[in-house]
């Protein structure tokens, strides 16, 4: 179809430039679409929650024996929240995926609650995880704020329907 567009042009100079014009138009369309998505900044809730978690985890050196057992914390949530505090900031904590069935190793725990976590809590009201959730208090809540009334059914915003569970993040703890 794209090749047929230039068949009827008699000007040779224009006919030779047409492939470059086609590529330029497609490139400008792509850049505009990507720019519209990038400027939404949909990861702010993720980074705000991580900053809050980092400020509430005990400071430690690279060895875990530097933290007293009374100060150790178990962090419960999606594993995507664990790697930055552990590997970038060298924080020492026990990490538990919300699918984990093993008991907590510490008395203190912090929960990172997102949409995935809530789906699991709603599915089983008698679980250990639900009991732990009910014995915590809210520390902070970060919500994604789309500005401008974005319609997720219109291009290029349709891809945002598939974005990970960062519509809201709630941080809870029992200490």
C-alpha cells in the first residue's frame, strides 16, 4: 500500500524523496506517541513507596549481624520492591513474597500492598496473610495520579491497561 502511493507522481525529484518522507512521517508519529506516554510519569508511586520503605528500614552494613534481632524487619510484598533496598542501598531485611507460606522470621513486619496483594487478600479471608494485614496500621498511601482525564481506550494510552500493579501502593506495618 505504501509503495502504491508514489506510483502516479511524475516529478522525478519528488518520486526519489518520497521513501524518505514516508519514513520521516512514521518516525515523527512514533516519537509523538512515545513522548505522550513518557510524560505521564506513571512510575512515581513506585519510587515514592520505595523511598518511604528505605527510610523505614533499619540501617545496616553489608553484613546482617550488625542489626540486633529486635530491629530486624520482614518486608512482605511483590518481589519487584525488594531488589533496590537490598542490592542498591545494602539494607538488610527478610523478604517475603505474598505467595510465601513460610512463617515470618521477625516480630516486626512491613507490608507493601498493591493491586496484586489486594487480589490475594480478597481471595482467602482465613489466610495467615490476611490476619497479618489486619494487625497492621497504615503508614502511607501513594496513588497514581493521571492528569488530563486520560482515556485508556484510545491510542496510545491503551498500553497503560497492561501496566503493573502501581495504581496505588499502601505501606503498612505492625510497629
